[in-house]
């Protein structure tokens, strides 16, 4: 399969890397020669120097008959024009990154006047929505929902004083079914079995029915805390969208921004958020505004170092939990190691949304990146001709590095075990290491 990516920035790199893993023939069009050369050195792809709005270069890239074009340059207009041209030249699907929210506010008009775009992704809105999910589940550093919301997957760290610390998975007892589908330890991600031991500082991926997750978390001594007071640092689009979401939930929200003009804009746009003009590195300001009583403090400036510094300061002052935007995704693990509760990368979240769209096919319902792209959670509908039909999970020669974790059948969810028989039409979730996802799709006859 052929895929064309316009723009070799961070998002373009992540999308290209993932598509190569999924056996696509990838061609990247990039204006900046140095950036293009760096990408070609890292990945087994073809790179063309030039503009994605050139019909000649699009034809050279093989746009006619290509399955996909993803336009993710820094310019909205370039992305949209590239998609329109590619559609006219014969590409099957197009994706455009669009950051200007005015375009999204006029989505209906956009669809009528620019029919060449199949999917529009806005990084700021996607990030705000994902942060809001984390605020819903404050014990987790990542959260995902599957099977129409009936299955929940949490990324959580095992604390030193957790009753589960140093216990074997098989010894964790509950009246409710659950699976620990992955453990991240010492820089390595593994799929555990019952004989594996949970250690302090392990990051685990916990799967259970959404309605039962509260009780499962009690095994790990992570009581659900009601979030009432949220403070946000930054006056950009992510902060605005997050504040609007929290206002609808009736949360108490304070927003701190150093730029006075931005403060005025935010105050005019937001209805119930208290907007403060000030420097978040000013400890007296933070004390005065009640940081010690804050349930969650969210840092959303464009400066990773400032976000890290303020997160550490407010944690010291007594904020119960911190969520920090990280432009460089490789910083996330480092931040979480020094006490930041959750790091969020808009680039990874954007790539995740793109991946979900382009992978959605006849029986592949969704794909979610986990653990900084080291793993994926796949949601797959079992087709009648799949080799797994009418077989017990224990009898499958399932690819090593992947695990079937739940089954959704007739509006009911079953947590997977070896005795479950898979049937045509079942929707299953599979936790898989990134390097084996292609094998999993092949094994399950994914189209």
C-alpha cells in the first residue's frame, strides 16, 4: 500500500514511522532539505524535496492510486490545498492537520467548499479532550475507552506503599475480572503472566470493565478522588478548550497567563473561569491563589522547561496532581520519573488520531498508541473467515508480544481468559507491542 505524507515535522515523522511499521510504502514531501534528509536517514522511506501543493510532485510521489495522503505541515492552507489536489489526482483518503479553529467552527461550510478533505485533525482540541479524560480519572497517567465505552484501560504507576507492590499478579484477588496487559519497567515494555511480580515504580496497563474499574483500582490503593478545583497555566488554544470543557462540568477553574493581551482575550471568551495575569514562577502568587488546595494543576505553555519547573513548584506547594504538556515526546518518561503525574504530547495525540482514522477498515475499528508509541491497543471485529473463529483463546497460536484482553459480544463485555471461544462478529481488544501489530492484523485477517 502507498502512503504520502506532506510535511516532515514531528507529527509527520511519527506518522511515517507508524506507517512503515504497518508495511506501507511511504513517500514524504518536504520543503526543508535538512529536515527531509534527517527523516530519510532514520526511516526506510522515499523523500521528495518540494511543496505538497505541486501537482507535479504529487504525481511523482505516486498519488494516483495511493491509499492515503496525510498533510501535516505547519501551514493549514498548504495542508488543505494538498488534500484537495491529491483527491483530484486519485488518492483514496486524505487527512489534513488544521490548527486555525475558525475552520473547524465552519466545518459544514468547509465540507461543502473543500470536499477533498476526508478527515480534519486539530491538535489543540484533541489534546484538551485527552487531558479532560485524565482529569476524569486522576489516578491514571493515561486512559482509554473501548467497546462503546464499556472497557477501560488505565496507565498507572505502582507506588512504594501500594498493597500490590511486590505481589505476584496471580495473587491479586478480586470478585471482578481484570487484566494487567502490560508492564513498563527499566525502559522495557513486557506482557506479563500470572507469575510476574509487580514492583514499586512499575508502570502498568490495567484493563477492566468501566463500571468495575473503581473496585479494581482499590487493589492498587488508588482511591478515586473527586476533582473540584483545577488550575491551568497558559493562555493558548489548548488551555481555552480545556477550560470550556471544565466549565461545562461545573468545575472551579483558575487560569494563569503572563501576557496581558492574552488574558483579556481569554476573559472575554470564557464564562466562569477566573483569569489571572501573572508569572506562574512567582511562588507568592501561587500561594495566594490557593495552589495547596488545587486538585489538579495543568501546565500548557509552549515551553517544556517552564512547564516542568512550574509543575515541580506547585507539587512542592501541595497541588495533589500535575498534568504537563510536553512538546518533545521523549521527555515524557523523564518528567514522570521526577514527580510529574502525567505528561501529554500533542504530537503523539495528533498522530494517534490520524492513525485511528487511516486504520479504520472493515474490521479494524480503532488503534490507540500507548507508552510513547511502544505499544498499541487494537479494537478488531472478528470476521467469519478468520482462523480464530470458534476456537478457544488458549488454543490459538497467537503472535508473541500480543494479548487478547477483552471480548464485546451482544452488548456484553467479557474479560479474556483461555477458555473463551471467539465467534464471528466478536469485537476484541488486543494489547500488542508495536513491532508485532502487523503480525496481529495478519493473523486476525484484518482488512
